[in-house]
C-alpha cells in the first residue's frame, strides 16, 4: 500500500499563471484574450502537480491581479481560515495569484493569518499556454513547499523561479524577466530544488500567525493612499488625498526619505488634519533616514518597506490604533 500524501489546498485567484493566450508565442498580449483557467482546470493542465500531494482545488476567483485589492485580501484570508479550521489534517495552502500585486496580498496574509500551516503564494511570468511557461514548474514547487514541514514558522511565502521568499521582503523587479521576484536587502529564504526544499535562513520580523492584527469578520479596511515625490512636486496630490477622505498617506519620498519643501508643507497640513503619514522612499532598498526636520509631525518611518508594503501595514495598523508612537513600533517590528 502506498503512503498517503500530505493534503494541500490550492486556492485559485487567477493571474498570468492561469491565463490562456492565442498561441504558444503569446506571452504578453494574452490579457486581451480574457480567458483565465479556474484552479482545477489549471492543475489538470499540468498533471504533475497532482502527483506532489493530495491536492484539493478551491475555486475562489479567476481574475487578473490588477483587479485584486483589500476586499479580495479579506476574502482570501477568510477562505484560508475556513479551510484550516475545517480540515485539521491540512498540511499547507497554495494561493495562485497574478504577479502584479502578489507581494501585497502575500504581505497582508503574513500580517493577518492565524493558521500554523504553511501558506505559499505562487504566480508566473508567462501564461499557462505560453511556450516555455514557468506556470507548471512554479505550481509544482509551490505545492512541494507548502507540504514541507520545514516551511512552518517562516510566515507567508512566495514561490517563483525555484526561489522561496519571505512575504515581507519580496518584490517584483522586472516587467518581463522570469527572475523578476527578488528580496533585495536580505535575499531569499531557500530554494525548491529538484530533490528537496532547501532553506538557509529564518525571517527576523514578526509574521503570521503571531501578529496583533485580526481581520476575521472584517468587511473593509481604512483607506490609505500612496503619493510619489518627484522634482518639483508641489503637494497638490497630498491635498487632494486629504480632500478625498484618506485616513493615511504613504509618501514615496526621495532617498533617504526627503520630500520637496512644498510637499513637506502639504504633509504637515495633512498631519494637522489627523491623517496618518508614513515616509518610505522610491529607492527600492534601504531604511528611511530619521531626520525630524524632513518629516511632518508624527510621521512614521517605513524602515525598508516598499511603499506598497508600507501601505498594507498602515492600513492594518489603523485598525488597531492612531497613535503615531504605536504605529512606529509596528513598523519597527513588522
């Protein structure tokens, strides 16, 4: 009798990994076709995936990740909690996802999930029907990673191009290259090699399930927006966001965290109006410099988080507190 395989749920949300092109050479304009496999159809397209575990396909969405936002984050988190609560023997969860916003969904889940099993997000740079697509191998390796006991305790993971990344650190760095996902400052956690899942480090920052954020039952998150600093930016965007009712603004400042004088004045006005301010940088790497004269009163430093990740953390932070010192503690810990 053959040994029973660990059970892994694969939740489908769509994205390039599930997309269908016109032919094998259609690796970019497939989005115009508008056809996306449901997750069970995707798994059947690559039958090797079904050999890696006792795979349970879970249809959730079949959409491009450009359409995924806070409402879908809450939906994905709720589904993962439901699956884990209903199946105590579940070894892990894989979420198929488009690469455009994969890092944001991964970080949100890393901050909010209350499950002890591994959760792995997986995407692809080329559609499932593309010549030399990375969809099948990425999906195989994501399932292998999710079922591996060594994946426990590392927070939410992202698997692409044989590389295993920590949700907090990973970001998409290239539009078309297969090796687009990088963890710039600290590197990847390990590799999904042909013979084993090989890890080399543990994340240091707080991660699921041991976080203070609990969105179970939530239907919405506070509005937080991102502004970009550029030569000559005059604060018009900041004022417009305040007028639109934003609860928080993440500033994508010039490295190491400076804005223009006019934008600084607008940020001070926003802070006086009760808007939470977080200063990140447009550099893509490195911590924000702590120079009090260069930030609005009460502004929080984003550490080395990208602006899109800082937005996720601020949204969740505002579900707990509006105190700037407490928000800063969260950015220092997460």
